[in-house]
C-alpha cells in the first residue's frame, strides 16, 4: 500500500519561506512516477501547484502560473522524497498542501498559513 506523508508546514509571515517534504513509502518505482503538489485554499477547490517527472537523468518540472518563479519542486529518488521550496510567500499561499503520486495516491495534507 502506497502512503505519502507530508511535513514542513506551519505559520510564516508574508515574504517568508517554507520547505515542504513528502515521504512516499510502499512504492517500488517512485523514480519513474510523476509526483506533485496540490493545494486547497480556504473556500476553494483543490488546485495544481507543481509536479516533477524524471526521464533518464533529466527532471521535467511544471508549475502553476501563480507560483512560478517563487516555488521550486525537487525530489530525492534515493529517499523516495518529494520537496517543495516555497519562497516569497503571500497570504494567497494559505491552505492545505497535498503531495500526490501520479494523482492516484494522496497524502493527508499539511497546513500552511501565511500571515500578512
């Protein structure tokens, strides 16, 4: 059974940074999967934030327009871990962040609150 566990959330002031981590267990082919981050802001539907796929030695990343240039997604395939470095956060970044493996398996989410 695949499990994803997020960590690293919390409260941060606008302009600050946070780094989210997601450990994936029970998956023997983590390095071959597209993994990503999604978020659900208060009163909104869940939305795409970023994802990453590895093809050979190359990582291919995609970002939503709202986070491009401020967030960086990365992965450590040896540790089955996904990261999201979030910089220059603003209050619009408040929400619950979920990691996902191929949009099939999901973590329980981690709360991020950005105060103004």
